[in-house]
């Protein structure tokens, strides 16, 4: 049996001259407090007469130093587990089992706990429940502690590499994609069931997670809207092309695209790469569940309003995936939503007059114009676009 004495609790709940000190109001959310690892805080530490408030016994040695965020202590142990404990009482909230010892000190940001393990993996866990959001396997052990800055996660591995994961500024699309050198960006489009004029089907979507019906032209137009803004020609592939997109158990994983940026156009019901990131690897910041757009970090519903012929909803987001590639996603709840997403990107976000900050995601409502030439049941610059929510500034 191994006992971990939480030193930070002595500081947070110590006694001075027999009087209980006030709890800390400043989170210590990562190793040595901040991304610069200064190891300092503005808090006043009681100078004397500290007293043990509580202790907790794990199954093996504890080397990982704790992170404290939102009244919860997070730490790792050589029993292979990440623990979440109540900072006031020391009571167990949850634990998550990794594949080996944990020396890494957790980092907590945006409702997610990030930590490395000797099983070669870095983990992203839901801070409330301890459930795995995603994990990534590096080439060797990880005992480095992650740092979080600007929404991105940085961690080293004993394979000699430093890895970066997480949100990426949407407004970098111009530099990453539109101004990219020839054939360095990759558009991945959904492949559809197609029929000859006589009705004979000659390409099937049976291998996809759900059958896809006849081609929706708006997704193709949407992709062309983005491509038309590029300074140089770029790559475009279908999600059924095994040279670039896995067709196996990880169908949708862009295993054949070594480097990004990757641009995904179309909803998860037609684009398997969008489905992969949203429901298989769980790397997206926004997901769709039971008719609602939701935030992955908090689970909060952004909107569950229904779409129709003159109103739709869409997501634009960007992140660095667990393979280190920059990903941009444009998808709508309905077919018009995807077209509206690319129109909003090119006609609003890419303009010098862009009124929005540089964030990593947007959820937007499109409404058809009520008069004039834009009354055409098709998203264009004359329609109304309302940002319902967007990610924190980067």
C-alpha cells in the first residue's frame, strides 16, 4: 500500500497560528503552475503551523505532482491510474486506468485532463467523469508533463519528439490553405452512391457507416467555393480512396496523408473522414448528438433548433489532430448548411472586416434572405448569418 500526501492541500488548507487559512482561489492546473513552468503563484502561502488536512492511498508509488483545478486534485500513480479527488475532503471522484506507470503530472484545461503514461500514450480525459476523449500513441515512454497554451497541448516523449495537439485558429485558413504551395493541402470529399441514367447503381456506399443517397451537389459546390479562393491548385480526394483514406476498422482515418492541412467538406452522414474525427477518434471540439450541436469539453448543448428550407446550421472548426496534422472542417446539419459554412468562411471570416476574433470553432445559423436576389433557397453572401457560439480566443 502506498500513501500519497497531497502537499498542495497543506498550502491550500493550512492553519496559521491555529486559525484555518482560507482556501486558494488560484488553480494550479499544470506542472509548475503555468506553460512557462515558473513554479510561482500570486497566492500568499502560510508561513508556519501547516497541518495535514487529508491523505489518500493509491495502489503504488506516486511520483506525479498534482494539478488542482475547480476544487479537484488530479494526479497519476505507478498503479497505472489517473485519479481525481475532492480537494477539500480527499474523497475519490474517479480514476482512469492506463497501460503502465504514470510519472507525468496532469494538465487541466477546458474541462479536459491531459496526461502521459509509460504505455507510450498521451491521454485526454473528461475532467468530470474520467472517461477517455482521445489518446495518441507515441514511439516510446512518456514521463514528460504536458503544457497547455493557447488551447493547444504540448508534450514530449522519450522517442525524441515533441508533440502538439488541440485547437487551431480558424483564421489561419488563409495562410494554411488558400496561400499554400501547390498540392500541399488536401480536400477530402464524401463519395456518394451514383446511378447511370437508366437507374443502374455503379458505385456503392455500403462500406460506409450509413448508406449514402444520391449525390448532393451543394457539397461539391461548397468545396469548389473554397478551392476557388486558393492561390495554387490543391489535392482533392474521395473518402473511399484507399490510397489516402483508410477503408478498414478505422475507416475515415486519413492514413495516406502524411502532412496537412486537411480540409473536410460535408456532414458526417456523407463524409467518412468527418465521421471518423467526430465519432471514432472524438477529436472534434463540436459534435452532434440527439438532434443537438454540443461542445465536447463540457457536453453543453449549443443549439437543438431544427433546420428547414430557409434555415440551417453549420460548424466551422480547426484543430491539430493526434497525428500532428492541421484539420479544417466545414459541415452543416443539412445540405444547405455545408454550403453556408463555406460561404461564411470566404465572405465573412476571410474578409478584412471580419468582426469575429480568432477562435478555433464557430456554430452559425444561416437564414435565407427575405427579399431581393438572395431569395433563392441557396446560401449566398446576401443571406443572414448569426454566430450562435464560438470557441475561446486563441
